[in-house]
């Protein structure tokens, strides 16, 4: 494939056409669905300039212009040079917008320039990626060194904080995706796992309960302990898996016994000559009703912990000791989650988290969007209702249908098949970016490629997750599909800078 | 891990994330129920309410009809500033009521949106007409036609039953049949025949947008469904007789049940005090008043009140005695103002001729005579001991319909109770009681409880000489078939040849003339041949209950009646005159004893009745 003797290579050979093809496909899919989402009975054509689809068409054409400009006209070396200046400039804009912007649904993030409005937060992703790539590609930069790590964190953190101050929490969350870039460049995998575990424990405790969460944690530890030493795989899996299975069934079993006992007591108390109500407390089997499965689980764990630690010490099994440590920390975390959630948080904060995690139905308030969006997607079925046939879409049940909730239209009109295709396109785009980035020799291009992949991934996961109720409703667009010029431009620039850099790399091989 | 290989876990993570998303989408689209919701979300069903079926009496008089009433609806978003006092005057409510309602709607405005809500229900036509003339002054307010029940006869709320809006508990009990805002029959005939009367709702389907605004008819109205009106019901009730019974029972507590013996059709079912039909149509407004009334007008005494039957029950014991061979009509027993047993115990009786035979014992209602009869039944050598004797007796008593639900089509019937040996084993211990312990059963006291319907059924059984038809309230008519069980004769365990023997005594009780010792001479009507039996049942709360059952005429009886007046005193004081007036009214259509009728109607026993 790569012929190192060929000198400068043509455009056809040096550009990753896969990425461009996927880009084009997504942009067109977006345009079609924006038309469907805003379509009404008396609407005009897809090219009606007054309509959103018409406007989007203009944005698409200008994006192509931008893409061509970046790919052919601007020198790829330019980006490295301007990164610090751009970063500082956009950070300034981010701060400025707080003071001069109009209030759009409580957030202060839009510049209103007459007919055009744009969000500096969109551009900030590009400048942050560029500066991060620049800094991390320097010779002196070592991920393992705390000072360097802090520098990288600061580059990500500054725009993130300002965006939070703009009340655009969703956009800020995207920046969390840069941690994957740091990981690729040598950030400890343990840190990543620890963050993942903390999120899992927090969400798990609140949604599935402490018992299930601790059980899941034990399961994960057993599995990784078993996998860490293949020689003991079978025994550990048998012992640990058996324990998890038994304990998983335990509450059900206890509930069953409890029902039995309760039924027996009900029968007894129906007869006037046997002890009633308060006296049943003394009924021999009555204690079963008062057993809490969680206590049993904790009791068993506390009993097993010294044994396991002693074993770890004897066998010099550091992994086992580590597992015990993680477990203890996890249990503490589970209980403090509950405590913090119940006692420290204010009721309204609790309410918001509960709705976000789906613990409470709030179909009229925060939950309305999600419920409507789930209904719209769910109504699509396997093959969808067909282009322009979606009722949820046409009658405007789903808010922000053409922007943040564009995926609903895909789901309703094109069904699971459509969703599968769209998500596959994104996955292919992201995978392609990662693969291309890995092929690069220049650190700058590689890191930048990862940044682009991380941004698109975060947008995809948060946006689609939100429309199907997996993620809280935080309004961020679906890259390339959602209606809106600044988002489309930003992602076009983001992707095509990488293509230009990548092409530059390939040119000389 | 070597950073050079770290793209691998990241790619794996990417795949997992994509699978999670697709899995969730798959469950939403292919597995879950969200698809159904979408149709409901964008279409709006406008219900068309059917008219409720009319309830007729046996002669075609309308007992319950329909008249037009209106609901007043408000679309809060369309309301503009208006003169609250003027609207309140027109609608016959206080301005505070309207202000309160609007304040409530304002609080719920996000939930209401562009919908209309019902501000007032069942506004009478006159009020609505007044409103209609001036409604242009009150934008946002409008009226909607809604059927309302109309009652030409005062047939009593407990018999007819009322119709009201279903609550959540009712909806849950009838899954899939009702939705909030529907009306359903809650008691009486309305409840018994709810399925026929209610009809089927129809609907118009419209497409709406997210602001609840109607966009267009769904599929041009092709899927709309017309409402099917409820079926009319012909009851067995005689409207005139029922109303007459209501008038007789006014200001008394108790009930009158009249049955046509030849068919088991219920001619009248009076429970007093009852809900006045003037309150029935709009019961919600009177609910407070009705539910707090200490005399419990909602309580249908005719089928739900379990009373001791008193001396009326001697007929049953007599019949069982005859059947068991322990009693012959010519057998005489002495009565010295009661039955003496044990050491100084006595079950008292009034002064009458002694000794006396069976016919006379019925005519004069002798207590002692039936003590002997019951003792002989229980201590019959045929059965090993008193417990077995009693259980056999119980079985025979229950064959008359006592101690169980008769299986009528009238709802909420109760079973009363007949004791068994177990009852007394529990109370006294096994083998520690004998026939004298339970001797009060002989005169229908003690642990025997029966409803007025049971007594009327007993009367019909005797009138038929040994069998009854299960009492029922609905006549067979087009599209409303009569259940097979109402067409079958229910024989008792007493042979039909035994019945004429007691009927003779019942005839003499009424027709012997004053001074001859007959307890019910006051019920005598010339040429009607009324046969009856009085009862005076002890009431632990105050004066005795007055009980009477009778049928007439003696041959080919046309009506069997049970009257039960709480705290009415002797059976002959109130129950007997009332029952005989009912019989006379039904058979001759007129009353030959206006003075007696007047006295009965004007009597007010409410002060005697003690309530909780």
C-alpha cells in the first residue's frame, strides 16, 4: 500500500477516502432527516431557503468549501503554529460570550451577529485539540510526570470550566472525552479504570441498590482475579462465580421464605384463638421477615476479608491484596453514595439526579423530552415508518427535533435498520480516525487524530444516549447530522484538519 | 500496557459503547411497548357517550328514564377577564366557587394545556338555558350535553340504585371496561344490570399536535366508532305497588318485600329509610348528607339486614316437625304462659287457650308448642344425639333458602345465618349443651338471622305448597334473556303434602275474626283470603321488631309479602296491616280501609329507633 519510493503522492492516494465518504453520508443523512423533522403538511421542497432543510443545505455547501480550503489551500503546517494563539483567542471569546450573549434557554453561549448566531464552544473543541496535540507532542512532555499531566489537564480544564460557567454543561462534558487521548499517550490505565468504577458504583448504587452494586463489584473482581492468573482460572471462577450466583439468588430466596412465613402468619391471625398482630412478633419463623440481605452480604464479606488478606500476604499475591483494597474502598463508596445522596444533597438536587437516572418519572417536566423521544424512536420498529411518515415528528411532539433530537427522526422513520446504519457509520468514522492516527509517525498528528475521535465519540454517545434515555438530557448536537451551522462547520474543520495533517504525513512516504 | 497498543482497548471500548446504544435502541424499537404509546400520543379519542338504557316496571311504566343535563366546561387558556359575579349568578353558584376553580386550573395549567376541563357536572337544563343566553360574555366557558337519570316514580333509591362517575378502585376492579370520567351503576338495579344498561361507548379519532390542538380527523373518520345505546331493562317491579310500599314505610325503619309466588318475580322491594329519587340523579351533591345520615339510607335492608325472624319461623319448625314425623297436626301441647324447663327456666308466652293443636298454635302463635316441636326434632331417636339432630334440622332449614344467598339477580344480597352444632360446640363445648340450651331457636330467636327477602321467599314457598323460584328483579325481554336458574322450581326438603296443614293455621290467624285468638285478624280483608303469620322479634336496642308474612289469596296465590318494621312492636301492630294493605292494593287495586292506611302512613317510629 505504501510505496516509499514514489515521492510526492497524489491527492487520490494520500487522502483517507473512507473518512470523506462517511462524512458525506452522514451530512446527507442529516439533511434528509432535518427536512423530515421540520416537514409539515404544507411544506415546500428540501431546497426551500426559508426552511431549516434549505438553510442546512447552505451550511453543507459552505462546509464543503471549508473542507476544500483546509485540504488544498491552507498549508497543513499552519495548524501547529497557530495553535496557542487560536486557543487563547477562543478562550477569550468563551469568556466574552458570557457577558455579551443573549439568554438562550438559560445558557449564555451564543454570539448573536445579526442573521448568524454561533457558539464559540464549538470552535473551542478544535483549538483545545490543537493545543493539546502541540503540547503533548513536545519532546519534553512525559505523561507520567505530574507537572506535565497537570499542564495537559489545564489545557482541557480551562475551556471546560468556562463552558460550565456558560451553563452549557453538556458541551463541557464532551471535554471529559480527552481522557481517552491522555490514556493513549501513557496515562495510567488504573486511573481510567478507577474513574470508570467510581461512576459505575455511583450510578449502580442509586439505580440498582447497594446490594446489587456490591455484588457486581465482587463479580468484576472475581473475573479479573481469575483472568490475572490463568493457572488458577478454573478454581477461582468456580468459587467466586458460585458465591456471586448464590448471593444473587439469596434475596429472592429470602423473599420467598418471607412470603411463606407471612402467609402462615396471616392464616394464623385469621383465627381468633391464636395470637394476633403484636404477638406474631414472637412467632418462631417471624425473624426471617426481618433479615436484610445486604447485612448478610456485608457480614460474609467482613468475615472473608481477613482470610483473603492473610492468604494474599502468605502467597505474596499482590493482585489479591489489591482486589481486597478495591473491594473495601468500593463498599465505603457505595455506602457514602447513599449517605451523601440522602443526607447531604438538597431535595431539588436529589430530584434532578433521580430524574436523570430514571428513578423518578417526571413525564411533564425534565422527563418529558426523553419520554417523547423514546416514544418516537420506539414507534419506528424494525424498519421504520418510512420517509416523512413519522407522526411524532410531524406533529412536533419531540422538542428540538431537528437539532439535539435529530436521532428521533432517524429512529422513527428509518427504524432499527436506520439506527444501525447511522451508528455503524459513526463507529467506522471513529475507528478509521484511530487507525489512521496510529499509522502516523508525527506525534502531533496522532494526538490530534485521537482528539477528533474522542470528540465525535463523546458527542455520539451522549446525544444518542440522551435520546434513548441512557444519558441525562444535556443538549449537545449529533455531529454532522444535527441542524445548525456552527456545529457542522466545527466538525467539518475538526475532521478536515486531521485529513490535511494525515495527508501531509503520507505525502512524503 | 505499551502505549503503542493502547488503541486496541480503546477500539474495544468503542465497540462496547456502540453495542450498548444499539441494544437500548433495539429494546425500545423491537422489544418494548413504546410503539403503542406513539399512536396514543398523536391521536386523540373523543368519547361519544351512549344513552343509558331505560328501566321499565312489569307493566311498561318507566321507572328510570333519561333527561338531558349539561356539564359546564372551561378551556382555561381561552378565558378572558369576565364578570365572576354575573357568571356565578347565572350558574347558581357562589363567586368563590368559580374563583376557586380558576385558581386550581391556573395551578394545573401546564397539565391542562389547551384542553377543556369540566367545571360543573350535571347542571339542570333550566340553568343551562340561562347560561346559554349569556355565554358569549364568558369566552372559554361552554356547555356539553350529558344524559342524566330521571325518575317518574318514587320507587326508592335502594331498589333502583344510583349511577355515578367511576373512581379508580372501580376502574381497577373492571379492567379494560371503564376509564375515568365514565359513569356506572353502583347499587340496585343500575348495578345489577350495568352491563346491559351502559351500552357501548363510541369515539371520534383525531390527530393532534404536541400542543393538544386537533389537526384533522384520523383517516378521515374511517376508524371512528358510533356509540351503541344501552339496552332497556324490564323489571318485575310493580311501580304502583313499589311506590305504595315506600309511602307506607315512610318514617319507619325496615322493609317490605313482595314476590309473585308463581314466578319468583319481585313485585316490590322497599327499604326504609332510603335515598329519595330526587337526590338520586345527582347523588354526588347529596353524598355528604346521605352518608352521614345515622339511619343509613344507603343500606338496603331488604336484602342486607340480618334480623331474627321471630315467630314467623315457627312455620319452618312446624313443617320440619311434620316431615320428620315428630309432629302430627292433631297433637296438642299445654301452654301455661310459657314453656317450663330445667330448674325454674321458662320461655314465656302470652295468654291464650291451652292445650292447643298445631293449627291453633299457628293461629295464636304459641311459643310453648314450638318448644316441644323443636325439642322433638332435635332429640329424635333417629339421630344419635342432639348435635346430629340439629345439623339435620339445619340442612332442612337451609333448603328453604335460609342461611345462604338465594342467588337473586339483585346485587349485594346477604346470606343471614342458621346455626349448626359447631356454633354451640364452640360456645359451650362439645356435649355440654342440649336441646333446651338452644330452645329459643324454636321461635325464631337466638342465633337465627334472616333477611326480609328470605322471609318473603319463605312465604312464597308456603304459598306454592313446597317450592319456590329464586326471587329475581328482571323480566325476560328482547335481548335480555332470563337465566335458567330463575326458571327452575326449588323444592324444599319438606314434602309438598305437609304445606296445606300449616296454611290452614295461617288462614285462621288472619280470618278468625277479633276475639277468637287469631294474632293477625287486623290483616283480614273481605274475600281476599289472606293467609299470614305474625312475628315479634326481640330487638336488643329498644322495642321489639314487628314482623309479618302473608300471601293471598289462599288458592292460586298472586302475591307473597314479608314486612319487617324495626321497633314496631307486635307483628300485628305495623307489619301485618302494612302487608295486608300491600296485598289488597296489588290484588284489588284499591284500599277498603282508608283509616288504617292513613294511620300506617302517618305513623312515625323514627324516634324509637336507636342507632349507633
